[in-house]
C-alpha cells in the first residue's frame, strides 16, 4: 500500500463529498498531496478552479482557443474540449454535463473542480475541520506482462487500487476487466503477445463520466483465470490448458496414475469449494458469503479425509477463482475417484431451508449410491430439513468423469441456517457427514 492510498482511506472515513457551503477565500485545495496556491471561486455552492492547474498538476498542455472560446487538452488518446459559458465538457466524443459553466474571470479561465475526477478518476473529498478540499486522482502507472508456458499475468500498477469488474465473454473468448474511477495515463493501447495463452491485450479509456478504463485480454486457450489484488497492483492471471496445477492448492497432486502397490488402495478425492475469487456465490441475509463458508467446510473435509488416509486435492485456494470446467478438468486429469462439490443455497423465500445432494441426471447407480450415503450421513448430524437427493445438469457434475456430487449444505437466505453455516460446529458436522458417507460408499463398493 503506498502512502497516497493510505492517505485517501484515512481521509474518506472522516469526510463527506464536497458541496461547499463556505466562502471561497476560506477554502483550500490539495491535489495529490500538494497544496494549491491559487484562488478558488465558489458560485452557487460549486467550486471553480483556474484551468492552469491542469498543466501544473497534471502536466497537460492547455490550449486556449480564443476564436471558438474554448479550452482544449490534447493528449495521445485523450482529448478534452471545454467551451466557455456552456454547461458541458466534451471528452473524446463523450459529452459530459456540468453543473456549472467554465468561465473567464479577470481573463483567467476557470473550470469546475468536479470535472477533474471525471477526467482523471480518483476522489474528491471535503474535510470540514481544516476547510480543505482534497483531490486525489487515480491513473494507471504501468501495465506489465508476465508470460510463461503455463501461466500468463497482466500486472496493472495504479496510484491506488481501483474498484474493478471482471467478466468472461465468448465468441471470441475474451476476459474484460473494467477499472472504475481511473485514468488510462500513458498506458499503451495494444500489447501484442506471443499468443500461447493470450493473443492480445487492449487497453482503452472506456468511459469518462465516471472515468473507467477497460482492459480486454483476447484468449487463445485457458483452463482458468483469477484476479488478485496486491497493494495498488491488480494482477489478472490466466492459466494454460496444458498446465500442471501449481502446488499451492494441490499438495498431493501428481500426474501418475495409481499404479504402484503402496497406493493401490488409496482413493483420490477432489474437494471442490464452490465459487471463490471474484465470485462470492450466494450472499446471506446478514452478509455471509457462500464462497467463504463452503471453503471452510471443504477445508474440514480435506483434513478429515487425510486423517482417514485418502489422497485429496482442493480445486481452489481461499481467494481463488477457477472456472467450472477447470475444476472438472483438474479431477479428470489427476484422475480422481470421487468429486465432491460443496455449496450453500439461496432462495427468494427466507423460510426455505434444508440440505440436498445433487448428482447428474445421467449419473451411474454407483454415483447415486454415493449421493445416498453422503446425504444420510449429513442428515444424521444436523437438525435442518432433509431435502433429499436431486438430479441436475450442473457443469461440474456433467464434465467430471468419475462419481460426482454437489452438496447444497444449507440456505444462506434463511437467517437461522446462515447463522449455522458460519459456525464451526455446523461446518464440522457437515464435514464429518460427508466423510462418513464417502467411507461407507467405499466399504460397500466391493461387496
Ligand atoms: Zn453455489
């Protein structure tokens, strides 16, 4: 975390957004930590600042077109036109309405302060105790690429960590990462690559009101992707289809089939905590996240299975996102003997509750036997509704090549069950039920 970022956090906690009800003379302005020694103007509660600050604090060349009566900033991919005495700014081709006109005062061009975050991202904040407006812009400082055979990373360095949204689109397959309240800075707009995993990265100032930068990764092939945050860096990681899964989440992973005698009876079980990373899954009435509680249950299942001498593999780490196909593929490649996916349910009706175990609608008899053992062992240990066995066409059930289950442990939309899901005892009871069911399945398998 850099200083500027800490600074913004501390300030925003104590401040409200500015709507300045005080006289101009008594208001100070601080831009990115630097005190501005220029006069501000307040008209109808709106603050105007001299256009000069665009060159002083943002390094812009500001052109004053007397003929058209407008101010202009021309940067590489970024053009701003600000007609004086009109309530708009035109940034690239986008027209931004302004609540106050830019104007000439004593031959000095004055622009609305609120235009700055629209162009440069970041935040405006007013601190009443020292009658100061703080503006911290947010720009992309750099975009680095880290490419290896199995893994591809886009490392985005920013002034402070922006809010972001990541989406996967198909035909053609691409990951679209939107960063909020940020300016593109001097980032290159196209980054060509060696095309093993990602073909091309495109960067654009997608929007200016509010300022948003869009980064598109055109995918060649991948098995999973994941967005992580480190200080003021965002890292978009894409893993290759041909990868060997990394050791952080797969301590027992190896690509050899169980052929040596010592491993002959050691069954391999993939434990799949649903969701994760950018995808929290269902969110409970009081905010409990599915991805977190199911991870805790999965960890308990993992521990118990190891104590029983099973070989295990978790599909994800605590804050990792893995695609549904990536999870199935992990199990198929190992190869696993069983696949157990753990979820928590949600419904519009808060009175709905209970536990259900799903298998694929074309699952084998063996697979349904497993579902029956697991569901009954869980229900012996917890006191909520037994919703029984259900058939579904979930991707992780469809794409796995071994008996597979998806357990909806309880409902996060039900206040009582949300509470239970978040307790150690309930998590432990569910985990013990799952493991007891798996053991019973293997005990009966060869009879
Ligand atoms: Zn789920």
